């Protein structure tokens, strides 16, 4: 009997084995990203000869480009630090890189460049993405081949405090990572929702014995080929003499019935702002209530006093208090705004 004959006729024999159930899955599973901060201590990698990181720095660097609120705030905080920089041993580009790495990774290593007599003549930040520490206190910069090694007396190391380990710093926005990821994943899901037209995943269930192998293969081919805009197309299934309920589509969810996109976006964006302690008005948030977002200029002054000035002072103290760094290489920031705010408060 040919393959294309009626399947019901094939199964009239008593000894005819039952056809196995076939499942066709469409789409690939997406990985779930985590923060990676579930650790007790930072262990030493004897093969690589450096301490491991408490969190994947490449993921932190990529997160800036994944979420608009988080990335925008990192750049805003960096620009605020840089806006009051008057000059010193770091060029404006190097100061920008130092502040950016410090806010992104929670630490930054500044190299003291020496001349032939051992005098410090220049300062330069090391790339935070590839900087590691050793048991001996040495700092290494990873690269293809052997790493570049720097003695600890040639490094000025600034780090945010982490109670779980004291080798590296940890950025202060860690608590908002899941919200930043949820925010970006909501946008990605919504883009796929509109682009693919596949509003809901589901199971195409067939039970009609009149469905031939050729018809089943054609349905599978049509479903495989219906990607992108093609998902809006309709597939006609005609089974002569078939059961009216022989082909059914069972929905696994219905995004159109309960669309929580706006709620997810608003709540996760607020969480990101809270993680950075960043005023909503400075982040360009559109007020949802008639009351608005208050005095933006006042919020900026308070934020710069409470969040920006401490970072500027940390850079100044770390560099200017180093006995190897001559005065001409000292970092200088205009902190008059913070002093004025302190005097008005008193």
C-alpha cells in the first residue's frame, strides 16, 4: 500500500502497530541571566595565578548597552564626575575612563608611570575589564599570551566596599541588575511579539485518522517556514471526510488578554533608579501623576552633593595622598557646589 493512501485503511488490520506520537517544537529556549553574586569568598586560580572575580565583568559591561535606564544613569553619573574635573595627572579622557570603570565594575586601578630614575611622571588607568590581583599583591592585565604584570607600589587602587570579599570592589547598583534585565527582556519579548506575529505559543493537535502522511508533512513544512512576518499567514487544512475537531490549536498562553508590559517597564525602571539612588527627573522619566517630579535643579544639587562629590573626593584622596605622586599630577575637582550646599544646610 502506498504511503499516500488513506491512513484509516492502513489501520484496519488487527496486527497493525500503532503510530508513535510525534512532537514538533518551534523556537529555541532562551537562557536566563543571573547576577552571579552568590559567593562566600573569592578563590585563587592557581593555573591563572590571580584571584577570580566576584561577578562576571563582561556581563556588567554588556548590561550598560542592554538597558536604557541603567546605561543612561551610568553615563550620567560619569559625566557628573567629569563635569567638575579641573585637571591633573589624568587627561580628561583618562579621567572619564577611570570614572566609568569605577562606576561600572566597582573598582579601578591607576598606574603610576615612572621614568628611568623611578620618578612618577604620568598616571594612566588600567582596563578594568581585564585587571586582576595576585596573592603577592601584584596586579595583572590579561591579554593574549602572558599577562602584563605590575608591582603593587606602582598601582593606586580604588574600590567600593564589598562585605563578602576584600580583593575587588563591587558596584553599588547590584541590587538592580535583575530589574534591569527584566526591563530589557520585556522590550525584547515585545519586539518579537510584534515582529513575528506569534502572539502565543501553542500545540497543534491532530487526531483525525484521515490525515495522511503527506498532509502532516506539509503542515510541518508550512509551520517551519512561517517565520517573521510569515506568521501572520493562514494555513488551510482540508481533510475530505475528516472529523471537524480533528485538528485543533491549543494555546499555552494569551499575552493579549493580560498585557503587563507597561507595568513591568514602569516598575523595573523605578527599581533601577532606586538601585542608583538617581532622581527620576534627571533620568528623563515622564511623570505619571499631575504632581510631576518636583524641582529638578534641587534634586540635581542634592544628588551631586550626596553621590557625586564622594566619588570625586575618593579619586582626589587616593591620588593626592600617595607620596610618590608629585603635586603637579594631583587631581583637582571643583567642589564649591558641595561646600556651598554644606554651608547652606548648616
